[in-house]
């Protein structure tokens, strides 16, 4: 029989095709190709299609995309539906180098040509339509895709929906997926939601990565189906293994957090990294956070900065703010306030409210430019008008300091009052304004009341200012013991002014026991942080042996530091030191 087929193959194109297909099915592509080629030369469209596939796959002949496209186009022009589908797919992916775009048989120019780098939607649409009208469910899905996602001049969403529906009736995975997404645009009715879930499941059952991912999301959230984190995680894993970027991120996150699967931080980080390298901004941000926060993975701020930057450059607003924080503190990157301001600006423009606040705080410190001030003020004003108390506070500060807007302390006080019931910083600012009579009539009692609210939750600036009022008896009774407690709490939290105040109170002259050793300790703490009066007082203590330490040369250094900051009293102290001290 094989000998007979071989003889027939030499006599007819149809026989050559049959013999070639038999050899191809038997895994002998090298021997099959000459027979298929003989049949293709004879104009048999199935043979033309098979030869095209052999060239594309390098089966029995060296790989040649140009020759593959040439033979596919010949078969497609003869109405071979599968050839039309493959050709349309290649055109959509910009892979049909040598394609002629004419309706007649291709010329010898098909052997050459440059590879396309962009999708050829018009020709893809032409061949997809021919295959769709020829009954190919896959071709119908391709045509629907072009009509729904192609260039504007080719779009026809209503027709696309009809083709997706027809493709799904042909049990095509892409048809099921496309029809599910089409239905989801208007899935308010429960029966439509059920149909969306059905078609996503059918597409997922055929192993389509995007369908697996979307179906997993529905199961993960319990939308239209019972919630099941274990099943959702398994579907994320299947889609991740098929290369779906977002599924890789979800699978990685599940491993990191132990969601529906035993926790495996290192494998999870590997999957998140893979998704991030493929362009998933959220995955890059999560990897950055893993390295920034440490824990099971040792902290590595340089690594964190690299991943935060990748996510930030892809538009992730949270990563932009995180990168700004690294630049502000110099963790993993050189300390750079300009870069910090830039990334906070990016984050704020993306809608991150926390970045708005951070950017506003930087502007208060003199960072940024006038455009930043104007833009930030506009954000705060808009959100404040919508009832956001944090924005009301920030808008009030902009008005009080003239940031991006003309200074108006009266309006500033009004906005700060709107925020003060819930925002601690607003309580402090409003208290200050009452104490100083800025934008409101001076009212020390009212100011002291607002400062007390802020101090009660540990705000150091409020504690220090309230302590000063209690020390002098302004706005209420004197209370040196209470003032010292407030100063001490703020000093313990690193407030430089409070450190000096604690030293001053223990130094004597107040209604607390004098303790010069403790006073010198706090003067030194504040002096080392740059407080000029603390530097002068420390110089006095150690030049006069007030706390059991005498060191004239060290005292000279502290007086010099205070004098360099413009403190004239320190210059007098410096001049009074013995000329030969320390020799």
C-alpha cells in the first residue's frame, strides 16, 4: 500500500498530498515535505497551507517566516479557512514579513521583504473576516478583536459583540472570553452576570490564560460564584505558568502572604519579580516594599529603590511616594530633596492624598517651586471644598503661609477650624493662631485649649508651646510641674526645643527641684542637634564646672558654634574665657 501511494504521489498532486500527510502524521516531516511541496506547486490549497506551516515551524525544512507567509497567502486566497486564520493572527502580531496585501496571487516579491514591527490591522481584518464568514470560530474571535480593539476607523463594537457570540457558540476559548467581556459591559442583571461567569469558566476550562486570571478574580472576590481563595490561588498559578503577567503577580503575592497556599516568601518574591520585569507596576511596588520593610527578607534599601523606581516610572503612585521617602531620608539612594520633591509631585498628580500632604510639608520647608505651590494649593482647595478635613488643614496652611496663593490668615483660620475637630495638626495650628492673634483676635485661653487637645495625643510641637504657656501662666494658671512633664515628653521624642526647655527648668529658677547634672545632659542633647542657646548653656556649664565637669577647650568650641549661629551672648562668653585655657 505504501509503495502504491508512493507511485501515485509521483503521478498526481492529490496523491502527493495524501502521501505527504501520512508521512507527516508519522512524524517524518523531512520525507513528507517534498511531497507536500509537489502538491502545493500543483495548486492544492491544503498542501499550500501545510507547506506554509512547515516553513513557519521549521518542520522538515529550514525555518523561513517569509516563505511560510507566501504559502499561507496562496492557500488563503484559495479560500483555505485555517490559512486565513493563521495569516490574520500573524498580521495582528506584526509577523507577516513579505505579505503582499493584494487580492491576486503573490509574486516572487513574497520571498523578500522586511519583518513588520507593528500590527497590520486592515489586512488582519480582511483575512479574519474571510475566515469568520467561512465558519471558523477562531477567525470570528479574531475579527471581533479587530472590530473592538483595532484602529478607530475599523471599530464596530456592536458587530464585534455579534461575532464574539457566534465564536462562543462554536466553543472557541477566545470567543467565550470576548463574549464574557462584552456582556460584562452591562451586567447589572443577575442572569447576565451568570452568563459572564459561565463564558469565563468555559474559556478557563480550555486553559486560556487571561480567562483563568479573570475567573480566578471572580472566585477570589466571590462575584457571581462562591468565594474560594484556595481555588482562586490555584487558577492564578495556572495562568502564571502560562505567562500571564498579572496572574504571576497575584500568585507571587499569594505565596508571600500565604493566601490559599502555604507561605513561601522566596518563591513568592521570585514570581513577583518575574511579573515586575514583564512590566507589572504593582508587582514591582510589592517587591520594593518587601526589601524596604525587611522581615523574612533582609532590608535592602538600594534594591527597594530600584523596584520602586521601576513601578514609579510605570505610573504607580504609591511607589512614587515610597521612592520620594527614600530620597528624603537617603536610604538606598543619595539624599536628594529635589528628587524627593519630583517623585512626590508625580505621586500627587496621580491622586495620592498622602503625597499631597508630604509635598505640602516640603513646600513649607522651602522645597519645590512656585508652580508646585500653586498646583498643590489647588489640590488642597478642591478636596477641602469637598469636605476632606486633611485637605482643609493643608489649604489653611497654604493660606497662612502664602503658598501658591495670596496670604490670608483670616481665611486660613476658618479652614483650620473646619479641620480641627479631627486633625491634630490643625488643632496645633489653630491654637498657635489664637495665641499669636493671627487671622483671629488673640485669645490665649482658646489657644491653650486647642493646644491641649493636640498635646494630649502626643504632638510634640503642641506640647512644647503649651508647656511654655503653662510656664508663664498665659491663658491659664502657671503650672511648672505640668510644663516640665510636657517638655520631657516632647524631648523624649526628639524635639530639640523641648530638650533645651527641660535643661533650662532643671537648671534652676523654676518650681521644680534643681538638678544641674540632668540640665547639662539635656543641654548637650540639644546642642549636638544644633540648638544655639543650648550650645551656649553647655559652654557655660562646662567652663564654670556647674555640673561636675570642667573643660575650657570644649566650652570654647560650644561658644564658637553658638556664635557662628549669630548668638551675641555666646561671643561675650567666648571673650571672657581665659586666653591660656588648656595649655
